[in-house]
C-alpha cells in the first residue's frame, strides 16, 4: 500500500480537487507505447493507400534530377535553385503522410488523458538532476517495469522484423530485376506491409501498457484520510470561519425574509412567541407559501413590519406553531393545514372587502386547535 511522506497509508481515492490540481501540474495519464503504435499505424496505413502516388512523385523527382543540362549542372546558382525546387516537390509529395502522422501524434495522447496544457509542467525541476534520486528511480518498481517493457518491445519488434524479412526476402531480392517504376511501387508496398506488422506488435504492447499507466496514475494520486481531512479543512475554512459564514448567511436570509413580509397576505401569530407570514396568489401558486417566520425577537420584528405596511395579523396560536414547525421559508403549506389556512385567508379577504364597502366586519373563524397533534397546545 502506498504511503505519503508522513508514513500514513494512502487508502482513499483522490478527490475532485486533487485530480484537478494534478491536471494543473501537468500530471495526466500518458502511454508512450500508445503514441508510438498510433503514429506507426497511421503512417503505415497512409503509405499503403498513398504509396503509389508518392512513389510516382519521387520517380519524377529522380528523373528530373538525373536529366540536368550542362548549364544547370555547372552553374552553382541554377543547381541550388533546382535542388531547392526538387526538395519542395518531395515535401509536397510527403505532406499527406506527415499530416496524418501529426494528427495521430496529437490524437493518441488525448485518447488516454485528454488535452491538457499546463505551464507548471514547463517549470524546471532541478531535483531530477540528483544522481542518487536517479538511481533510486532506476531501481524502483517503476524502473523495473519500464525495463521489462523496453525488453519486451525489443523482442516483439525484432521477432516481427525477422518474420517479415524472411517472408519478403524473395520480393526484396527481385526489386533489382524490375523496371524502376514497378520497383518503387513494390518497395512502397513492402514497406507499408512491414510497418503494419510492426505497428500491430506495438499495439499489443500498448494494450498492456495503457491499463498499467492508468493504474500507476491512480496509485500516485491516492490520498490518506488525513490528507482528505486537511483538504476539506482548507476548502471549508477553520471552524470559526465557517461559523462566521453561517451567521452571515443567516443574517442575509433574515434580511431577505423581512423584505418579503410587506408582500404577505396575512401574518399568523401566537400571539407573541411565533409569527408566520403567508402569501397566496391563486393564479400562480398551487398553495399558500411561507415567506417569513420566526420566534421571539424575530417574530416581534415580523409583526412590526406587518403593522407598518398594513399587513393583517391573525392570532391563532396552534396554527402559528404548526406552520412554523412544518414549513420552511419559501415552501408550500402541507395539505393537512389547507383547511385552517383557507379559513384564515377567507376571513382576511372578507375583512378587506367589508372595510372597502363599509359593511359590518365578519366574525373571526375558530381555528381547530387539534390541527397539529405533535405540538403541545399549551406551549408558549
């Protein structure tokens, strides 16, 4: 089991913050074997399909280079210009293969660890120049694995090369007896076949190396429980800081809550210890909402704001306690309180209508004191 510098076992998976920090430092899973196999395979495939046109282009370049007139051959300026033009033609002929190879070289790392640009990885690390640490890495488990991979790669590539050369030796020897254009085409075909065979062997090595690299990457980023606790402490802050943040959040929520009291339709009180402000819009709301609630000093402040903005205050101790204990701010009242709240809102609407028309005010409804059996009716 891996251990950190404090001797604690790293038994926990890396957190999201640890993974993100590793990417910022340039630490992503990479497999050199996958990159090599991909580049070689794409090059072999491109040579297989484009080899004929590339061979024809080089044949033309060879013929052009061999048919210089005496003036071009003896004039240094003309000879240099001709050589530059032929080199340009050669580069243009190889451009498709080089383009495919470049795409493969960029896409293979992205297939394993994704695209990652980190300036931190470019920072010089002079500890890598320490010869003692270098010997330690060489004789470590990772160094042994890398040595085994190199030896395995040598065996695989050597065996494949031996088999290919043995099978293709008659065709290779026959190239000298073939016409030039046919010999070039045959040489390109033999080269692409050999590259395909070698890339298949390297692909087998990459299939073993990729899981190993992912395992090594995961093991390297494993964390101890103490490291997770320290990271959590750093992300959340010290206990006193968290407490201060929570107090500030409560204060902000309280101010927001007080700001919504003037929009309420009614404030249900108990009569001094509890206060719950309700709002209902039958066109937009499925049920009345609790826009503010509180006890003692907060309840007194809610009543003050309600009085200042002419919000009706209805005294119903059991209902006030039930609403305060069962509904969060911004939440709908439960179905068990629909009837009681409907009675209160109906009375408030009738009271407003009577005041507007000058009619006799209605009698306050008697709210069932047993609407919340879980709360002591004598409390407060």
